[in-house]
C-alpha cells in the first residue's frame, strides 16, 4: 500500500512540477554547455548555461534521459554526454597515449550516434530535430564548434554537452514528441523478456536488468 501510494504521489508531482521532477526514464542533470543547430544540421552557436563567476559558476539543470551505467567499456548517454562521445573529442590526458585516446573517442562517437538511432529512428515517425542532430553528427563538420571561444574549456574539462535547435528554448531531448517516444520505448519488451508484476507500480512490466548508480 505504501509503495503504491508513493508511486501515485510521484506521478502527480511529476505532472504538477514538470520542471522540477523528472519523469520515469529521465533525470535532472547539470549541462554546462549546449550546442545549437539549425534544421539543416549546421552549427549555429555554443551556449554557456552557467551563472556566477570563477569557481562558483553553476550550470543550469535540465531534465534529460537517464544516464547510462558507465563502466570501463563504451556506452553512451542519450542526447547528452562528454565531448568524446558527443563529437569525438577526448579530454586531454598527458598520462595517456593521444593516439589511443583518439581511437577510443572515435568508437565513443559512433556509439553516441547509434544510441540516438536505436532510440528514436526505429519507427515511421521521426522528429525533425533528431534528424537535424544526426545530420550534424554524420557530416562531422565541427570546425566552427572547435574554434568557438568557449570550446577549449569544454574539451579540457570534459564537460557534459547537449543539443537544441536554434528555434527552440528546450533541448532536443525535451521536445514533446521525443519525450513521448522515449517514454513509450520503456514499455517495449525484448525477445527474451518476460513480464512480472511490479511491487511498486502494481503493473505487469519487464524487470530491469541493470540500474544506474
């Protein structure tokens, strides 16, 4: 009874306070920089979301798809990540071979793109902002981004970045059609999945295999 009541409470406040409470499958995350694109997938600008000065700069918090469980392997977050994943630029490390860093970043970048395709490009309906982002990533024309005055800090510190269209105020991953598609994908069963009654929601669902930290 208590678990069910808490679930109903969570569902209610996630609707009433959408900007403060992340829905299922999403989380609140600081995103210091946002890469701005146009509908053709061209770079428009790099937005610094931080406020304050010096070491007290605080990045804006966005509701984004829940981060993947990171291990020593390569696994990408959906629509947001470090520069190594987002645009294939690894964080400089004098203790590591730059060639190996670049090779790993190339694999991370491919994983980032494939994660977006797997999540949002499997059906007939595809969001135009997602397609614009994929065009930007596929072209790999990042020269203007890398020459932007703010990029050096992003790369050196390995800061998280995400994306938005220049006509939107929200991130691509926050667009209603994208959120709806991601939410519906949570209930899709794999070939080997079997449903069980969830003790929290009371619904028949597929049990999660992995949980984030």
